[in-house]
């Protein structure tokens, strides 16, 4: 059975906030063995066309009244801003839309916002006592207008207890959508969807975060095979001689291939891939540092910590505390 996603429409809504997530969700059926996925509906006050901030008109599928009787899996709230005569940005929080969102949230398993849609969730009281993100340009405004919300503009998205998710600025709607797919159908399905969209499988380490596996596309089949081999054996032995033997080239030729195709050394690429996987585990699991280090091929916690300091200028534990996406549970980790 497909999961029902309701996207809220209102006059002046940002176009990409509305159309971006369905592009991600629409690819899930082809990447799942059973063909399951999502049913996405656009809901508005009436069935009349809604004019977006881009001037493109969108036709709602249902009215708020029509969808109110259904069990909603995910309520997705996009955003919009108005700019005054002095160039100041003001998030749109129409009282009618806020009231509709507050009512629909009671029938939703999960509530999410995209970009400045967080201001609507906050106005509805859905972010009180929670950590939330939004577009960097309105983060201070969100904090000032809603002191009960713990605003953090750094992550691409944040997941809080009670299944409340908030996403950062505009194109981050795709990252948030991929994270929802990963939550519902697993990381591998989300990665395959990301590849279909030729986009990064971004993680919430900051708005400039990138994904090592999709960082740069090579035109050489040999290097692509090596990249897949590294990812599939990330917890194992991955020395230059081992990789050279796998690719049937000399050590020197392997290094030259990596430099030419990926602009880095084999060692640096492997470390980057391991740090990214470790970050993923720190964000989404309660694994101890020992278990994370082992799963990512670091061998020891000290090696993991040193790699994190090189790549992120922080420790694994500090990274987890800042970018945790799953509801936090008490662990015994220290670093």
C-alpha cells in the first residue's frame, strides 16, 4: 500500500518546494522490488489554480476539506517569502494556511517543512521545544518570532521526536525528500533514486555537504568499478596494492588514474568515503564509536577520530551531537 503524502498549496508558494519532492518520490516504485511507493496529492483551500512565486499556476488535486478525512502518512509544508520596499524578506504565514496545517497535522504520522515552510509549522505550534532548521536568510527571524523553537541554520534537514522534520533552503527539499525515502525504504533505495536524478545523496552535515560516492562522475569504466569495489568493501582491506591488483594495473598507474579521473589519491578518496559512511552511522544510529570505526574500516577509534578531525575539524561525538537525525537515545560514547 502506498504512503499518502499531502503537499500544502497556497498563493505565492515557492514552485520548487512543491514540485521537487514529488520528483524524488515518483522514482521509488521502480527502485523497490514490490513496486511500492507514495501517493502524492496537492491540497489547497479550493480546487482553483494556485499561482506560485514563479508565476507558474498549479492545479490542486483535492481541497483541505476533502483530504481531512484521510489518514496522512506525511504532511509536507512548503514556504514562501515576500520582499518589502526596503528589500527585507518576510516569511509568509497566512493565518488560514497555518490553521489548516495545524488541523491536518493531527491526522499525519509525520510532519515536514521545506525551506521557510518552517515558519508555518512554528506558527502552528508544531515546533515548540524542538530543534528546527530553515533557509539561512530567515533563521534569525524564526528564532526571534518563536523563542520556543531551537533554530539551527546549519544542517540541510533536522528530524525531531514526534516525527517532525524541517528542511533548509529551497533545493534542500530534494535532500529532505531523499532522507524520507531512506527512512521509509532504506538507504540503498534512496541512493538509487539519487543516481537516477543525477544528484548528490546529501547528508545533514551542513548546507555545503556533498556525497563522496556521487561527488564526481567518471567516464572511465575502470575507475567506476574501483569506486563500487571500495564502497562494497569499505570495512575491509583497501590498500593501493590491493586496489591495483583488483584493477590489474601497477601501483603507480592506479595512483595516476585516481589523480586524473577523481583529482585525488586513492588513500584520500578511501578516507573520505569512510568518513562519510561514519557520519551517516553517527547521524542515524546509536552504534558505539568502536562499532562505527569497525564498520567503516578504520580499525580503531583513534583512527576514526583523527580522520574526522582532518575532514570535519571536529570529533565523531561532537558531530553526532550536532547532526543527529534520529531521535536521540542515551549512549555511553565519549570522544
